[in-house]
């Protein structure tokens, strides 16, 4: 199986899992409070008996999540900005492509048979050029561009 095909299958699996994760809900009830959250921790339902209080809690929670998300982004950028991480990632990808190409290159034709001309390389699929593609776990676009990943 080609590297491109393996990446395509992995992408399809990741999308299926992500869609299933987005449907996950956790619920808890204690006296006077019922809450429902998504897998990412966002409040999807809140009943505290007072609609204004529920709205205030939800808004404060959303702000706290944004603040935490910004901090996580800063931490991930620190790793993504490390030249060694970029170099190792590119090297691993290059080695994988080379190994894949090597495994599909016949050295001799079977007796009585000619080697067929090699097939042309398929057009690479660049998910970043697809305006509908979104990967919630991807590095920030500015980091991807800085390292030639976008």
C-alpha cells in the first residue's frame, strides 16, 4: 500500500473518530444542579433553577476555556518552533517516502516477462488547499507556513 493511500486511510479514520468524539456527552446531577458537557469540556446543558445564573456560569466557563486554549497554543508553538522538531519531522517523512519507493521498485522481471514502465507519480493531495478541511489538532497556520508545511 502506498504512503499516500495509508495517509488517506488514516485521515478517514481520524475524521470518523473525531465525528464520534464530537457526539460524546457527559452528564452529572447533584442537588440543585444538572450539567452536560461535551468531550472537550464545553458546557452543552446547564440547569441550576435560575436561567440568568446558568447563562452567567456558561459565559464564565467559555471565557475560561478560551483562556486555557490560548495558553495551550503558546505551549505547542514552543515545541513547534524548535528547529530540531522540524528537522526530525521532515527527516522521518523523507525516510518513509524513500522506504515506500524502494519497496515498490522491482530489480528484475520474472523469466519470460518484461518490466512494465513505471506508473507516473500520483498528484499529491494537499489537505491545506481544500477550503473545507479543518484539523482541530493541527499546528497553528502561521507555524505551518514558517516551516513549509503549508
